[in-house]
């Protein structure tokens, strides 16, 4: 709804362009509504919404609504305006194809009454009690992608997430994040969900770290033949023992991506082998959870791995709960547990330093959050030997802002001429951090765009 971007920008160039824009429904089939911006001039701006939607004709719609974070602090007039806005948007529910809603609350539950038979993708964040009232949207017959972030009710009601699992047999992509372990998914909920979603291609979730997975040993594996991506949302989630229990309950022969940001080990050597995952190509591990011997076993079973992401320490700014094992302040490892270091890992991945054994023979990308323990000579040896393997090793990335590159610009260019990028430092979200600042399909601008400046509706 900004005059700085299409279609409003196009319609202001000249009368001819305006006429063309108004006769082109596809230009109006996407809309981002920043509600706080709307509330600054509600009489004019709310009325612009039905006009915009009317111009989209009969096309499927992609809508994004960003509600204020604290609706309990809004005036009665603002709450009435939000109710009118929701009614206008709900009138087009029969054409919704993609819906993103930020900051769901009691003030926004009017959306829950909408019938959206064409809805293919829903993304929303809010208290569990509010999300549990979205049954109609979650049960839309065309729904293929669902992304939710569960927030604890204030005051905490003890409610758990209870969506209509029985209607999700065609769901392909599911993400269930949460802001606290109180509402994170418990093992029984995870297994029930997976049993009801046989066509999932990706499942990303935050597990409840306080729950015991041992009671689920010996179960018949759940067949998920389409699942390609399984990500435990962290930074630190289950211990390795629980991860192994989880994987033992699944039959996922086509899994290609697995991210397991585990808690640091309590001293047990857990053999985590991936022989049952022959297609695995992308793995993220928390290195302090492993000893050198455990890493050797784990990586030894990954013949098709092309991307390895290694985290050596927890980031205090990301840690949501203080329920993990005590850490050594220097190494990040559990006290009394001899963790594998970055230097150990690089040596294991360098054939000449590992007795001629080639671990992860198809590796193309190695990414660290910190490799201060690795010498420049060891890294050089690793890179050259990976180049000599001839399998297309192409990137070594380090995401530690405090660690300067060990290589000069000339050395970096030499490796680039051989097809290897040295990326150092990067965003703390990883080597492909540009994905996090991608433009949205309805704004054309970064999601971080400040709507307080320059935005307008005409």
C-alpha cells in the first residue's frame, strides 16, 4: 500500500499508465496491510482496501496483515477500525491463496470465521489460544503450507496447540515454532502430527526439550516417503539421545536436509549413524554435543553429504530458556565432556590428516560459526585436498563477526580461481543470509521496510 512501489507508483506516472494499471488485475492481486500505518488515518486508508481488492478482479489473492504487537493498549476507536478492516478483508476470503498474519490476538479473531476454500498457504504468529480458533483456515481443503509461531498466553492457560490434524493428509510443508518450551511440541504431539501428515515434504519444529523420548522406543517407524527436510528449530533443542529416538520413529528414505542443533552432551557417547538416510545432503550439527569419535561415526555414514553446517557454541542472544547443561565458558562444551573441536573436525575431513580416509566424499560447502581453533595451514590443506578430490568443493564459510579472515585478498582470489569461495565473516544466520532479507511477494520491498516514512495510499 505504498505509493513508492507498484502498482500505485505505476498509476502515478501519467493518465495512460494509470488506465493500464487499473485495467490489469494481476497488479492488485497482492497486498500488504501494515495496520499501525492504517490506524494513523483510518477513515481514508481503510476505505482504500476494498477498492484495491476490487481492482484484482477474480484472481487469487496473496495478503499480508501486520497487526500491532500490543492490541490490549489500543483505544476503542482503534479496535473498531481493526474490526472494520478485518470485515473488508474477509469479504475476499473466497479468493485467498496465501495469507500471512503477524501478531494475532483477541482483536483479530474475526479472521477465524472466514471460509477460504482456495487457501494454499497460511503463516501466522500469536498466542496458542488464538491459533487454536483458526480451525477453518487450518482446515482449508487446498492448504499445502502452514507456518505458525506459538506464543504463550498471558496469563499462561496451559493450552497446547490442537489444530485439525485429521484434515492435513495433503499438507506438504509444516513449520511449528514457539517462543517458549511451555508451548513447544511434545513427543506425543509430534508423532500424532506426523502420522496424520503422510505427504509432508518439509517439517520444521521446536521440540519440547523437557520431554523424554525414551518411552517411544520400539515403535513401528512412521512412513514419510515424501519428507525431504527435517529441521529442529533451536538454537539448542534435544540431546543426541532424544534425536536418535526421534529418527528411529521415522521412515524417511528421501530425507535430504537435517538440522539438529542439539544441547550439549551430558557425557554419554551416542552413536548417531545415518545409514538409513542415503539421500541426506545437508546437515547441521552442534559440535559440542559430539566427541571426536562420535563425529567420525556420524560423518562416516554420510556418503552423499554436500553441505555441512557446524556450530561450536550457543549464542546467548538466541537462548530462550536456561534449561541446558552447564557449559565451559571457553570451549562451549559441557563440563567434563571432551567435545570435538573445529580443529578436530577439519582434520577428520582432510584425508591426509585422517589416515587417508575420505569422510563426506561429495562435500561442497562447509560452514562454521567459529573456527578460531583451526590454523591457517590446516585450513589450506583441507581446501586443497578437497579441490583435488574433484567433486566440486566450492565454499568455506565462517560466520563469526569477531574473527578476521586468515587469508589475504590474493590468497582468496587464488582459491576463487579454482572455484572455491572463502566467505568471512557472514551474517550469524549463515552463508545464505540474503534469503532472510528477501523481498516479499506483496510489497516488493524488504520485510524490514519502515512503513512510518513515505508510505501512502491513494
